[in-house]
C-alpha cells in the first residue's frame, strides 16, 4: 500500500531551515499561508476541513490526550487497518498544537521509527490575511530507516502545504457566513452543569539572559535546583517527569513533592507541562486535573529573552477560579525568582 504522508503524520514543507546533515534528529520548516489565523487553525483541527485538503477520512477529539484519527482510504471506517491514530500532546487555540503517533497501519514502512517522532505546529498572525506556520518535528533516530523517513517527509510534503493554501483560497466569500459560524462554534465555551470554560492565565517576563541559559533553567536538573527549588529534577522527554520540592530537608517523592509531566517540548522554544501529582496538602485537587500549561521561550537579542506562560483548562467553578488566583501569584513569584537568579549571576561576573 502506498501512503501519502501529510499533516497529521509529520509536516507541511515549503522551505526548509534544516541543513543537509548525515544524521539528523529533527527539522524545522516555515511557510506563510494566505489566510487569517483562525481560518488556518480551523483547517488543522476541523475534520470537515481536513478531508478537503489533507486526508480522505478524519476525526478529531480536540483535548490534551485526545486522538486525531485519519485514513487515506475514502472507503475506510476509522478504526480499521488503514487508520492512523495520533495523540494530541498539548495545544493552545489559534496558536499551537503538538501531536505524536500512537497507532499506524502494520504495513507502514519504518513503522517503529515513525512512532518515536513528535511534531509541533505553530501559527503566528502576520496580518488579517496572512499566517506564518512553523513546524518543528523531533525524535528521528540515527538509523537508516529513520533518516530515510525524515528525508521523505521533508521532500514529500511540499504539495501538502501548497494544497492547504490553495484550499483556503477557494474557501471564498460565498462560504464566509458558514465559515464564521464554524469558527465561533469551535472557540465557544463548553457548558456542562452550568460550568463554562474560561480564558487562560497568561503571564510573561523579559530577562537579561541568553535564550540558551533561560532554556536550561527549566530543562536541566542542575539549573532548576539553583533557582526554582532546593530539590529539583527533570527527565526532559515527552512523558518525562519534572519534580520539585521546596523543603530542603525533604526528598523528591515525599508528600511535599510537586510532580509535573512533560507533555511536549521544542528545544529553546516551548515546554508544555501538566501537574500530575500535586503536594498532598494542595487544596485544589479536582480543578488542577483539568489544567495544563505552555511555556514559550523567545530570544529577543543575543542577551535578552522573553518567557510567556499560558495556563489553560480553567473553568467558572469556584475551586478553579480560586486556583487561578493561586497560580497567578505563584507564577509571578516564579518569574521574579528566575529574573533575580539571572540578575545575581550577571552581577557576580
């Protein structure tokens, strides 16, 4: 069987920023799409859109841990032997979605290598009518099969992104009302038992430090222990654990330990975390189970960086709103501690 690799397999390619190296573990591609950001976003996550430009059959459960199921066989029933299942690792509406394959057809070439990769798609609004799409794909191994797959994906998806752009041009003024209704429905708050989803908690800071050092402060155990908590450890991989304990006389794994799971990461650009085991005394256990966070890292200059924290999954319940206030204060403290750490490091040089 011939498989046409597309969006939910790896990437869209127009121009590659990767270099032709003998052994690569990742690549990055960027392109400008002639459509507004909310329309581009919808083309990624709406099954009806996907079947018009990317695959033949599609279903999307848009939530952290949800599945994107697709098939290139128009007669397929999702779940049959032609189905690709991809898990959504994390997302922020209209800005970013990350995913990793979990199940593929048994006769897929390089199947084992394919299941090890993960991909992040970013959308950045350039104007009311243009959106930059940036795709980072990671996890390719050094073996021949993985390297052949990487080369195939880089080369073979040019037409996929071109078809996306062409499709969005033909999705014209005649469909404007219908399209806007779909976008509104996608972004509308969900309601259950009179509980509504609420806007995310967004906080950011600019720090006088190179992006590499700022990234290390969140992604290495050594740097974390120097500013975040006296006891800290991270296993920087998809599904890895970030552990922190603010009690110097304790130990990692005791009841005071905070455990976060790394949902996804893109080196020097993004880490997404989900609290999977708060301290035993944490007062918002039910509410925190619904939330996740994305940390964005941006180099402003060789010596200055920006961090943006977006906390999502809050709703209108009293416990969730109290927790949001708790983390607003807590994150401000964390960002201030990080800034103080680099300020002290700079002063001591």
